[in-house]
C-alpha cells in the first residue's frame, strides 16, 4: 500500500483490457465475480480505455452500478490516432467514456499510447489543454499519459508538460534492458522528473506467466508454490515510485492467483532480486517474439491476420520447442481468417505496434515455420 495524491492506493490494479469472453461479448457475470474478489481483498484501482472493445460498458455493469463511487478509482484513456481522427471526434471520446461508464468523473485520465509516430496528434488536436480543462471542471482528478517509446521522447514530453500528475509505463523484468521497450531507461527518466508511475504489461501480455523452461526451473527451485506471474508482478511492485501495477486478468483463477501474493505484498528480497537477474540473462538470449497481444496491429490489417495469436503459436516452438502444440494453435488461430502467408507487408501493423516489432518479418518466418498452411 502506498499513498499517492493524498489517497492510499493498493499495489495491484485490475486492467480491464483482456476480460473474459462469452460468445462474441464479455462474460459480465464472471467479471462481477472478479470485481467482488478484487474489492473484497482491499484493492480499488481499475483501468480501461475508450478503444478497449466493451471494456468501459463492462466497468459500468460490474463496478460502477454495484459499488459506491468513492470506494474505487477508475482510469480510462483518450486516443488521438484512432481513425478517422479529428479534433472533434477525439474530444468526444471523453464524453462517450463518461456515458459508457456512468462514473461521473475519472480518478485517472490518460492520453493513450504516445509514441514517436503519433504524439504530435495530441498537440494538433489540443488534447493536452482539453484534458486540463476537464480537470479544472472536476471531471478528472489526475491526468497523465501512457507511453511506448524511448527516454529521449519521454524527457521531451515531461519537460514540455510538467503539469502531468503521473505516467503509465510498460515495465517488466524481461524488457528491463530491451532497447526497443527501454523499461529501465524510461522508469529512471520518469523518476528524474519526479513522476509516479502506473505499470502496464508487468507480465508482458501473459508471456511471463509461461516463461522459457530454464526460467521456470529457476523460479520453482526457490519458490515451488508461487506462480511464474507472481515473480513478474512483484518485480515491478518492488520499485520505488509505483502507484499501482496493472494486471490484465482474464478469468477468476488469474484474479485469485494475483490476490494470493499481492494482498499482503512483500517486496523482492536480495536473493529473489538475484534470481530475477539470472532470469533476465536467460530471456535476453531467447528467440521468442516480444508480443504482448494488445491487438493494436490487427485493427487495420487488410488481410484480417490474427497476428498476436500467430506469434503466440510461434513462441511455443521458439521458446519451448513445442512444435505440435504450436501447429495446432496456429491452425486454430487462422481458421476463417488470414494466414501468415497472406501478409502483403503494407506496414500498418508495424506503425501501430507499441513494441516496435518487425511484424512482417516474423509473419514471413511463421509462413515458413508452419508450411504456409491455411
């Protein structure tokens, strides 16, 4: 538990990006159970976004309509590069989010996913000033931005906008020294500017819940009873200046696991820190694809290729040598959709990818790996 902005904030936040599905929609009843478990354990921070399909509506049904407004903190985001974007349409997102959630105001409000190729749009559409105006009206309590670039741009933005209250950064032990994600460098830059941090992707889109075999052995030898995800979340929660650590939980089991070690959170001890450092060395040699399954790449894909699911299948072979499982997952993923071989290398996916992955190159590898199956 830490105090930020005069309020105690538990170290675990509920990310509403990967909610459980039922048919083509969200499994609201399961989300309600997850919310109840989360709140009963004393946790209060919920994170959604305008672009998370069905997420804000789910927050209304599972949280806002069932709990007193002062009992939780709700964060959502405004996106300036969602096509077709105009100043009017982007600003309207704020009011749509208020309507979808029924929350009345937002405790935390973020400019969404700033990167080298989009941050100027927030200036072009005057979104910084717009968000400050909503804060002055009391419709936003604290505002900041989520970020997917390097420390030079972060330094520039924080120098130009010292008024931001906090930053949301991708931090996990696997990407701590990864130059394309720059977890450590961005963390240190944020702290240099005196900003507190909300952490996203602590389990790297779920990949650190199933790390390479050598890492699994390392963790199990020290703590046989703890999940692999627990190491990832505790790593970032142990850093200074962290408001909360978001976990995008997809089912009740994941919720129960996270609560089991975060309810009475203990920072990593010296021996555990050394184990994490060894895991970082192992993963640094891994050939797996650093995809977090955010699906930003799929929204504009002209061939409807399920890129994150293909990469997940590929990682079963690249990370653990599971060829049969990889092939089965691949064939399930591309059933009725585009295959890796269908990629026309238009580059839309790479422009959208917050991890800066060379998507088209990996898709070519996937087409070869799976024999161009469709």
